[in-house]
């Protein structure tokens, strides 16, 4: 399992080979990833045979396409059966990969399909980074229209809570930034509110972006939607976010999934505006992507517009998130729905 080995220890999987072979292999895995070891052309054929045909720590269980080919979703399957999902989205000036940090999720947010299926296990740093490398290798063969033919942005918004898997999150960030050469500012870590993890991330050397999935602006409602709020209430979350901003100087994003009659009132908008101003944060509003397992329903167009107008009236910098991949259950909150329905 090449990606399960620390990139600085690849010589251990190449016994008897000269040291420069490990450097060549590291380049193929992290700087110029390819889909098969057969494409690692500067390695001897005998060595490629010994490494096996696939460098990946998983198999491709399912691959779906949407939005005219500009959205790609993969369901990867680890040898132990754990499921890993990634979504690649092409835009005119960027190619964004949404990756998973866990198989399943233990956060149990009421409106999210991933959490409703429960938690399988943490992903290792190698399994996390391999998602990025696979997408990069795939893009080398299959461009997404006029989008950049490389992964320009990575968002930890797939399955799992990344800050609950901190050790492997940190190592995956190190590999992406220091080994793959990605800009830290092109990587976003999204959390539902693991306050100690936010504080710990603030001490790391990389200026990655932080997104907080808030979804409610008072503790009473947020505890219904995000059970973790009982452990880390909004005041503590805001305090941790302040610490992150002070350490990094990076504007924080607030993610808000809009649900009809739940968190789309003008009162919630006004409370959200107070939080956004306190954190100098940008707000991303995401209409709920409903699944058969969620009792909440998407807000109507009029309620969405009213919520956005109220935020703007208070001077909040807000964006209505474009939804991609909903017809293949690849949109926010939908991961695992399709695989559950076919298994």
C-alpha cells in the first residue's frame, strides 16, 4: 500500500533498490500521480511488477458523473470494506475536490445522510491524500471541460468530521502542502464545531482556511440540529474561531444549510448576522439537499431570498452556494445515500 507509507520512508518498500528510486516513486505518487504503476515509466519494469498494478489503497467501487461531466463522484472501497467518497467539481477558474476524512460520521447531524448511517472508522493520512492524488491522476486523462486540469482546491467537506480525526488530518495536510506542493490557502477544513480541534489547528504552521458548519444561531436550535453543540456551545465555538483568526489572519467561513421552517426565519438571520460580524466571517448559505432519511425539507425560494435579503440588510457578506451533483447524491449532506440504496 504505497500511500499508506510515509513519503519519507518509501525506501522501506523498495528493498535492494538504490536510494534515488524512492525519490522517483515519491514524485509519481505525489507530484505527478498516475492511475497505474505501469505509467511510472522511469522505474524498471521488474520493479513496477513487484509494486503491483495499482498504487491506490482502495478500489473504485462506483463512479458517477453529473452536470454535463463537470461533476464526478467516486465511491472508493478499502480492503476492510470501509467506504470513502470524493466529489470533483469543475468551474471556469478552479477544480475543487471534496474529500472525506472518515468512513461515515459520528456527529449525527439531523439533516445529513452521512451522519445518519453512523461511523465506521477514521481514514488514515494516506487514504485521505490518495483521494487527492487519484483525482489529479484522473484529471490528467479526463479534463472537466474548460476547468483547470489539476486539483486547484481541496475542501474537507465529504464524509466525516476532520477535527475528530486530528492526527491523520494533520499528516494529510503536511503531505498535501509540503510533499504535493499545494498552497495551504487552497485547502479548507470544515468542522461542525470541534472547538479544541480548532484551537489545535490554530497552532499549526499552515494557513489553511477554516469553515464552521453553524446551521443555527442559538444553542437551543443548534442542539437539535447538531448534537455536538451540547458539548461545545456556540459561545465556545466563537471563542475558538477568534483564536484561529488571530493566529492565521484568514477570514473564516460560516456554512448554513437552509431548512424550511427550521432555521430560515428572519430572527435566525438577525442572530447569524451578529455572529458573522463578530467573527468578520463570510456566510455560505446552502439550500438543504434533501434525502429520503431527512425529515427536514428545503426552504422555498421566497424564504431563501428573504433570509439572504435580511443578512444583506445587516451588511453580511453572504453567498448562495451553487449546488452541484444532487442528481447523483454528491451534493452537501447527501454522501452515502446512493451507495446505501444499491447495497
